[in-house]
């Protein structure tokens, strides 16, 4: 039975959606309203659960009026909204990323804290008495690369939160709840690109601001040099003069450079108190970053930790197309598809594959064909544990039966579609390491029992039906090719 609070919230959502227009509104709706979970309705007060403190602040800062209108329209003029904040969990475990089915994560809630609307915590707004107004700015080389822009950072489900938070930070550095903004994720998923792009965008919006990009390794080197030359206080002053500080790959400090971390900790505090923006990247979420000083680590949780996930196949396709546009290269569609479907590890490998394919073709004066792509992918990906993806299986099966690929996801019970879906599940079980639950999720949101049943059905038919056996053999050959 549907709960009353769910019904009320659904009605609010309807109103909110109607009042957020255009593509931007749609994105805002997905990013900021979909993750909200209604939890309670008592008297006139609806309690909604949000994933974190920053999330709550962001809603209050940007959508307080909209939320108020929505709730009053639904529950009457005396209605109240109360937030319940999920505490002490990094963003990667929050419902924001669990929306993405391929990660297979589950959200857990540790501790809850109720915050009444309009009672904002003020601990980000301490003023620093040591900042002298009007201090003369020196020119600092920002060390940003002009190649990594927001414009050419392709958007997808995998990076939507990080990208939109980055945009917000560039627009109002130091003035949003995203301070520090912590971008984390595996290698080659775009952390450096995005951090750099935020820096460039900031300079575009605010040419007067000093933006500085450093790797954590550079920072450490400079700190040690300064110590040797007796210029440590210059070093600290220099960093404290920056408006937007970007430190890349902070995991490098784990288990080393205790004094570097200490110096950074103080710089961090000074900047933060002066409402300067700090952007940090790391290959792990703050909660999983071991070997970092506790005080520093806890600072990292003050703002927003946004995860970059491996791109889905559609985003991979878009990235490839964009790189080709940039480089003025052309390639048959089936080649692009082949690469996008087969390289699913990270963007750097995707790019690597594209580049070596182009090199192969120009060095050997060969046309870029699917055969060449196949050879190259084999060579290229072998070293990185090549595995067929469920996406690719779906595509091969659907092409084979000449049915549209999204029919696998549909609810239809048409015989040919059911068969294709079952074959997809069968091959996914056989050729990938994915669990039954994950396979089910990706093949039309079925449960693990359905997948198990499909595997048995296919195995039975393979024994009894000659035509079916032939299909399986042919498909398997295509998949292993
Ligand atoms: P990381 O710092 O996370 O290891 P990088 O930022 O160096 O990853 O990204 C690796 C490569 O992939 C870079 O060339 C970058 O331009 C590219 N890349 C990553 N994500 C995207 C994206 N969303 N759109 C376009 N290019 C991307
Ligand atoms: Mg990097």
C-alpha cells in the first residue's frame, strides 16, 4: 500500500517538475529532487531525507521558495518541511550514485540528524581577521591546460553530479556548499580533466581571480624545497593568496609527507575561512582514503565528494565521436560502435584505442574497418583483462535477430523478444563475471530468479531444439570473435 507521505511527496514532485523548465530544469530535477526520499508525515510536517549536509544547503539556497510553494500547495498554508540528513557517509554510498544500476551498490544509512528548515549551520562563514582587504595581487601562472575544458568534457550519467557541481563552483567559487569540492574515482575517468576545466571556467567567469592548479606531488616538492631554502613562510603566503586552489591526486600523500600534509592543512583552513575555493581530486572517496592525517581527512568531508564512475556505452560513444570531431577524423559507425562496446574500462583506454587505430591505418595505409578495429582492440585490451560486456552481448544478440536493442529492456512478452532476452542473460552468465542480480538489472530490470530460469530454459532448448542450438553456436562465435 502506498504511504500517505509518498503520495504527498509525489504530488510535490509533480509541481516541482512543472516549474523547472528546459533541459537545465530537467537536469536539476534529476540531480536535486529525484534523490530525495520522503520518510514521514506528521500533522502538517513532511520529512524528507537528503543525502548530506551540502545537499540540504544547496536545496535551501536554490530551491527554498519552490519547495515551500510545492508543500503549501499540497498540504495547505501552514505546512512545514523538515529535512533529515544522512550523516557520515561519503557521497559514493548515498542514493545519488545508487541510482546508477551498473554499480550495484546499496545505500546504507548510519546516523540521521533532523534539521528544521531555515536553521542553517553557520560553521562555513567564519571570517578571517588576517586577510587584508585590497592586498596587491601578484600574477600567478595558473598551470591550467587549455585542452581540458568543460565544453569538451562529455556529460553522462557517470559524471553528471560532479560536472554540475563543478559548474556551480566555477560560477560562485567559495560561495557554494561545495567547498572543498572533492572529485574522486578510478584512473582515467576524467578527474584531472574536470578539475582543470573548472579552473578554466572560473577564470572565464571571474577573470580577476587567481586560480592555481598543482599536483599533490608538485606541492610536496615545493614544500620540501622551501624548507631547504628557508622560505617556508613565503611558500605558505603564496598559497594563501590564491582564490581557487586545485590539488590533483591527493592520494599521493597517503602514508608520506606528514609535514606537507600539515602545511596543506593550515593553508586549507586559511583559504576556507576566507571563502576561497578548494578543489581536490583523489582516486578514493575521503572515507576510504587511508594514510592521510585525520584532521585533514575530516576537512575533506566538509564539502561535496562527487564520484566519477566508468562511462556507460552511450557516453563512451559520445566521447569517441567528440574526439573524432576535434581531430577532424572520420570513421565508419560500426567501427565506433565496436570500440565503444568493447572498451569499457575507462576513458583513457578508449582514447588510446582510437589513437592507435588511426596510427595503424595511416602507417600501413589501410582503411579503418571493423576488422582492423577488432585486431587492434584484441591487442590493446588483452593486457587489461578483456571481458565481453553485457551491453555488447545485448547488441550482438539484437543485431542477430534484427530487433531493436531497447526491446530487451521493454516489458513486452513477444516470443522473439523474450527469446533474445533469455539468450542475452544466458551469455551474460556464461561469458561475464556479473552476478545474476546485475544481469537481471541490465536486462529489463528482472530479478535473479528470472535470470536463473532463463539460463535453464536456454540450456534445455539447446539440447532439444536443433534450430536453437544453431543460434547459440553462431552467437557464441560472434561474441568470442
Ligand atoms: P584521471 O585524472 O581521472 O585519471 P583524466 O582526467 O586524465 O583521468 O582523463 C583521461 C583522459 O580521458 C583525458 O584525455 C580526458 O580528456 C579524457 N576524458 C575523461 N573523461 C572525459 C569526458 N567525460 N569527456 C571527454 N573526455 C574525457
Ligand atoms: Mg589525473
